[in-house]
């Protein structure tokens, strides 16, 4: 299937590792030109250098989602290098604290909203005029199952993702007439280095295997997850690439769950 992404220009935030890097690589494999951003300068430049060695057209721009000037530079650098922006993947995010609600300070609430939500709004506001000029584009926001199935120990994170889902739907309604399609992808329990570290720690504490630790975790924390395994980063990336392609030209305002059935509601 030809996804017709050859020569398209994409920005992927949080693209230095994990799901973001997998998304960037999947877009590159389809012929897109990709700009990745992340807070850590060394990490984002190393990620781009590695992929560039494979012959891909990729650019690294260090950017903190909580700093407007960084986001302005990200858009300016993309336009300077490629002259257009066809695809925006808002993937960057943080989970800075896991704690009971009353132990999460207002400062922690403000910070996570700055990164996970207001940063997305700021960057999207910068990109939409470019897409309007180009008469179309794709915006894919990476959310979480926590938007609809909140974790009591992550109240502030849950709220950012619920806000992101609502914002994505609103964007789709506002700009569909301009051929700017906006969709949300909500992954859960995806095998990233962070998840592997958590499962390895659980396995060591229980003196068991990672596979058994996975089974125990799912039973205790994801009772509706019917596949019994962690998802692969490429499984999330595949949905994102599809939504960025012409094959998804009649899809907007939707939420795609990549969670092995983890969400227990319709």
C-alpha cells in the first residue's frame, strides 16, 4: 500500500526516544522528511544522527514544550529547512509525579499542564497558519488511556490527557473545512525502555521473570487488557503513519486506542 508520504514534512515532538522515535522512523521509512524535537539536546541530536546514517532526511531541533521561544524556533527551523509543514505529531509529554491527589502540589499541576497541554496548544497555534496557507495538513496528538480511565495516583496527568482529547476534537471541528485533519492516538502499556525498567524491577523484587511480572501487573492494574502482553512501539507508530497518509483522508476527530483492550468502556 502506497501511503503517499514521499516528500511530506513532519514535526514529531518528543522524538528522541521511545514512541516518538518509533513514529519518526516509521514516517522516514515512508519517505517523509522529519524534524524531531526533545528537551535534551544530546539525546535528540544523537537520535537524528543515528537515523541520518541510514540515509534518512531528518533534522534535530532541541525544544522544551513549556518554552514558547523554543516552539517558535522549532517551527522556524522546519520552515527554513523544508519550506512547509504537512504533519504535526504532538507526542512529547511527561509524568513528573505519581502520588495521591493531596500530595500533588499546584506547582506540579501547573508544570505538567505546561508540557502536556499548553505546549501542544502553543505549537499547534504556530503550525495551523502554515497548514492553512498550504490548504491542508494532519495533526496527530498522542494521548493516553488515562484520559478516559483515570489512575487515582496520576490525577494531574489524567487531566492533561482528557483536555488533549477534547482539544483534538475541537480542532477537528474548527479546521475540517480547511482540510486540516486532527486525530488522537491513545496508547497504553507500550514496551518502551521506561516500561522495561519498571517490569524488570518488579521481576527482581518478586524473584520472577519479566513475563510473569507482566502477567501480574496486567491482572492487578489492567483487568480489561485481553492480549496479555505489552504493545510494541511500532504498533503505535503504524497507526500514526496511517493517519498521516492519504489513506486516512476521511478520518478526523477520532480517538484510536492502541492498548490491547485495556480501556473497559465503549
